């Protein structure tokens, strides 16, 4: 294994970020799971790593959380170099994996107190932290019951509560809502937002693109061992062509006037509708609305069609994900 130590300038830069990875590589035999990826996660934000099954998302989490070692790369978490100071990294982070770490044979409270003991908290401090987290995660009523009887959502909440016992400022959540019902998933989203509001950094992997869209400040799409694209949700959506604004009219005269003036619009004479290429930005919508006002033309319906993260995901991972017929979503305005 060759994991190089960060140079002084790079180390200084890493200290201003919660997580930095430059040239991260990991192979299993001849298979390059991570092929020189670069990641930067600012403190107090949610960073989502997307990718098809087997893309290397969990491998990235395991490396950054010190569970396995990288083959190469300059890696820093919480301002600590993974190669030379992994113990400090472990003290700064919490990890909730794909599979629950909850012990079903003991109660929820006992699970929490066990974590407090593992963190070497004094007994009184451990009980205080346990009580606060059980209350925060709405688990007080179930605290004295064996965790084996908890619902999936309750187990996941307990799992994250256990992760927070040591007060980590950086949390890795590896597909935290897989298998949860929609209500439990939304509850979990609220928990994650609350963590970030408290200044915690969340590194999230997920199979739910809506989840990344709802939560993440920045998103990276991992495919074939490389970062295919990275940016905000809106930036990624602009990668995919096909966005447009559709104007519908009931007055044939208004429709003809608009069609004549908007030469780039695609006409649908039967439906009295015009389709104008657009990225859906506020600037472009304002321009269209200003033109309609100045021309005295009134459209009966304006609809914005924008690609969503599903479209982005399928476009960027086309070589590993079967093609699907995903149409741009319509948001009536």
C-alpha cells in the first residue's frame, strides 16, 4: 500500500474542510473500485455520494472512516491525516453503516449505555447523554424494551443515536433509509437536517435520488470507479438536455401571436401549445413572462419541464444502469 502524506499547503487546505480526498484509489485484485477520485466536503454540510450498486460508495465510506485502508491518496478527515493519525480521525467521526449495529437482545437504553462505556464516558455523563439522545430521537417510551421488538424506523433512529453518543462532528451515513417506509424516511430526513443545523458534517450515500435532492448541499455521482459529475442538485440537473417551458393557450389569436414572436418555439397547433427551450432558471422565466406582458399576450398555462436527478443518474451511469424511459417532470406554475 502506498498512501502519501499531504504536503504542507494541501494539509492547510484540508484543515479548512471536514473531509478532503485527492487521488483516492482502491482495488480488489484487478478491479479498480476507486480509480483516483477527488472529494472535498465543507464542514457543516451534507455531501451525498450516488452511484449504482457496486460503484464503490461503501468502499469510500469504509476508507474515510478508517475501517479499511486505501491503496493511494492524500486523505484528511476532521483535519487529521488518515495515513499518520487514524486514531484522531476515529475520535472525530461517527459511522452508521448499511446494517444496523443495534443489539436486539438488550433494551434501547442499554444499547446507548454500552456505547457510552465504549467511549469511556463517566457513568453520570453516559446516563445524561443517553437520556438526552433518547428524548431527541423520540425513543423514551421504548427505551426499556428489547430493541428486537423495534420497528425498522425505530432501530434506525436508535442506530444514529448510538452514533452520536461520542459527540462526533463528522458522521458517515451509508444508505441510512434503505428499507424504511416513506414516513420513517421523512423522519430520518428531519433528523439529518437537525444534525447539520447543529454544525455536524454528514457524508451520505443513498440509493434514493429524491433523498439526495432533498438533503445534499453537494452531490457526486460515482461510476466505474470515477466521479462522473459533482455539483449542487440544480447544477447537475442542468447537465441533462431537454429542459423547456411550455405555454398553452385557449385563444387561437393569442397562440398565433406568441408563435410568430417566439421563433425558436416548437409549435403544437392542435393543442395550441408552444415549447421553448429553457434551463428553467428564474432569469429565463422572467424574460418569457416579461415578453408576454409587453406583447399583451396571455397564456392560460405555463409549465416548466426540468430534468430531475433520476435523469442525471441514468445519463451519467448509462454504461452500468439499464436504460429506462424517464420523462422530465412537470411543475405547473
